C-alpha cells in the first residue's frame, strides 16, 4: 500500500501580553516580602496558573496574557498571616494594571461546648484545651492551623465554615454547625451534646435452635448510616445480649453467625431498653452470600455531596443445577442523601431498569437458572443530606419451588468527605496526575504545602482530575504534603483530604503492569498517579500479568493481591516479573507489594532539602514550628534543673501563641538552626516529640 504524506504549515502566534503590578501587605500592614502571588487565567473554560514572588518591599510584577485574571497573595509565614481575598482584574494587551493585595489573618473561631446527661442540666461551656478537643473530636471542614482555647482555621472573612463535635465515644451525641466568619476574622459557635443512649436486648438462636454466644452485627440507623462498634457477645451465665445505641430512633440490625443470618428492624427511646425477644438465624439460601466476601462493592468509597459512585452487586445461584430462582430482584437499602442516576443500571452486562420503593432501590434480574456469577450495577449520586458513614446494604429476593425467599448479599460502608484526593504514595517524577471527588461543578485547587500546584473543575458526576507538578527541584528526594480545596461557585470554600507523596527519583519501583485476560492485554503506567480503569475478566479463568521495574536488581519479594487471592511474581532473565493471579470471586482492587534494597551510593549523594521545602512537607499545624531554646545534657534549664547525660529539653513554638516544652534522649544541639532568622532544625534528621497528647515527627 502506498503511503500518503500530507504536509501543512502552521503559524504559532503569541498571545498579546499585559502587565500586572502591585504591592502586598501582611496582616500587620507591613510589606510582605517573599509572599507568593497566584494568578489564574480563565480561558475557554480552562484555567492556567501563573506565579510570582514579592520582593523585599512587597512588590510584585507579572506578564500575563490578556483576559480576566483571578489573583491572590499567599503568606509564607504565619507572621504575615494566611492569604488575601481573591481579586478579579482585567488584563489588556500592552497595558499595565495595578492591584494592591492585603494578606488577612487566619480565622479565629471560639467554640462553646455544652453537655447534658439524663436527669441533669446543661453543663458548660467546657474550657477547650488539647485534651477536650481530642475527647470530643472537635473538627472543621477547613484545615485547622492550631487548636487551643480557640480554633484557628485556614479561612477568610465572609466565608462559611463548619465546626463539629462528636461525643459518641462518651455516650453523647454529635453535632455540626455552620458559622460565617465576620469581617474581623472571628466567629463564635455553640455546640450542645446530649446523652441519648438507648438499648436493645436480644437472644440469638442458631438455625438448630441452640443459643449463640457471639455474632457479628451490622447496624444501620434510620438514615442508612453504619453504626460501628456494636457487638453481640454473651458472658458466662448471660442469656441476652445488650446492644448499647448512641441515640434513640429506628434501627436495622443484621446478625451473622455459623453460616446463618437474621435481620431485625426496631425502634428505641432515650433511656429505655427495647426487648427484641428471641431471634432465630436462618441458613443462607440459594445465593449463599457467605461464599462471596465482596459481593457488594463501590467504585469510590469516599463520596462528596454532589459526587457519584457506582454500586456493584455480585450474585450466584448455587442451587441452579436443581432449582431456578424466579422473579429475582436485587434490593438495595439507600441511605439518606443517595439517589440512583437515571440510565445507569446494568444487569448481567445489559442495560436495565429499576424502581424505587421508599428508600429501597429495586433492580429486577429475572430468572437465575445457572450457577455462573453475575453482577448488577447502578450509579448513585449523593447530596448534602448524606451522613458521615452512609452504608449500602444489598439483598436478593426471589421465588424458588413456589416459595418466596430473601437473603442478604452484603454491605459497603462509605465515608463522607467534602473533597477527596487520590494521589500516589510514591512518584519518581514531579509531574503526576491527581484526582478525586467534589461537588459537581466545583472549582478545585490542589496545594503542595502552601503552594497551589493545579486547578480542576469537578464534572457532572462530581469527579475531578488534574495534571500537576510538585514543588522543589528535579532529582531531589522529598516528601510532599498535598491538600485540596474546592469552591462550589457560591463563594463557599471547603477543605478536603490531605495526602503525603514521596518524590524519589531513584526509587527502583514499578513502572508499568500488563494484565492478560481473555486473550487481551491491558497495560497501564503507574509512574504518574493512581490508575483507575475498567477491566473485563473471564469467570474462573486465571489472569496472567507482567511487572516492569525501573531497577529490578533492587526489587525482591514481589506479590500481587486481587480481592482475597495472593500470588507471588518471579523475575525472569530479562528482569521482568511475571505471575498468575488465580480467579477471585471477590475480584476487586489490585495491590502490588514488593521490597527494595537500598542504594547506598544514591543515599550518600542525596542533597539536603531547603528549610522552605521541609516546612511545606509538614502538616499545616506544624508548618511554622520554631525551636526557641535547647538545653542539652549537663546544662541547666530555666527552671534550675541540670539535664542528665543523653537528655535534652527544648521549647518549641508550634504556632503563634502556642508553645510546647519537650524532652528527649537525643542530643540535637548539632541540629539546632544557627542561621539568623531561622528557628527550624537546619538538618532534616528525625526529631520525635509529643504535642497535645499526639506524636508528631519533624
């Protein structure tokens, strides 16, 4: 065949440029030196980020394409504050625009916490300290900069933040309230937690009528939320088990033991014990859910309001050789805030219809006359009503030998996040692909420490992806702490998850994986992020795979896990690892585990990171840490105590106004920063210390 060559000339014309200049002042009104300027250009629905730094006088200058620009200044130390409000500026070609920026302080929120026990009166406000904050699990949808008597948040005036307290570990309720940050950067919120415990008594009997002494319990409340840590265990001499519930209302309990199950729905009242009587467990029927460990799975277990996840249910008629299951239906109990997405139902590989009865999603699967494993799936969308731990419980009801039957298939427990973040734990390139979920249409910003490294917009399914470049220099090993933030278009900003990504350009680890199934090959690279992809497999057929490593000589003990099966990979003469995964009835995520040998030459040549890079790798609460005093062994502390051999004491300022005195048994005088203006250890060896009852590493 003759080759057809087509040549075309293309002229690339630079976009017209304009200039943007201004001065940035810190929260104290002084010039903010070395503050970061982030300008975002909105062009044809896409955004591009431009960066600059202020000089010693707080001035900045940017050459930008013409168009509408969103600009803000981000402080590089808590002395300057947090960041400025985002401003909009129009850039005209050949013109210079001016925009002064004022960095504002972190939001300061006072929390008044009250508790109520049965028969008592409201107690409080309880003074907030580190112990109280931990015991009542004080939290926010924004990153907490510090938490002592008040909560210091990464938020700006006019923004709405959510403050939560969870007293369920103390037999109290949980409560969240939204509060708007005032123009002075402050806000007050009041949280009231009640003791609303109730109890349910039950006597469990096996299918043979004999009492059971223990059983696994899945408990859902009336909103479809999973209630953890509920157990059925009888002590010697006890005849009934007591389920202690953290609240009154309606519940659904499913008990599992000895290959049987039972489902009970009941209601309780505060302070009372509801007697459920004797409950007899039924053996699994034709669909024997006990044989499929992951019969109910989801594409993403972390959901944000406005996002979606795909529910997948496996089912198999083990009695098919003798009896068909007729008029079979998958029944999914939907939690509050979850609704099916029209046109997304698939049963046995074909588009299907569904119906909703109350809070139950019904997926007809028809007659199941063979014993092959099949699946049904549907996409679910979540709104603001979704709880913190929504659960998706699936069962199957069918007719066999003229009798109606129903049995449980399983449950998937999700977690609610405002913005989720998918990031690789290790990367050999600074360029990587990141993703997650957020409210549909939300503008997502990804941060590496304090520095924005990318933006994205969540699609209609609440999914976002962004190609980003880590801060720092090529070839320099470093841990990066990434975080995400979203703007839902109404001006409300919410913080999301954090992730630690290790950039190690000399890691010998995995480059790509090739899977061979059904005579087809699928190859994907893992260097640039987390791989999420559909894969078709043949029932009961093993899956062959190949693994390519950057330096196979430094890799050993390579194992691949698929669902509930584990296989060992062997290295060939070409350095490629090969293996076969047995087919799993619990086919799910593929995990690759391997060990590596250190390269001493590479470790010795590894350059030290800068102080700013080290600070950016720390959690937000520790980013402004400074060591103000060190007393080594043999020296006398300000209190008059002489430190013993091998010990030290130090004063550490964690945040503005927050100081902690630490003790240890490692001499760190050689690590203490001697440079002018630096209070951080100048070497990045390991110092372990205790703060607010929690261990941190710096």
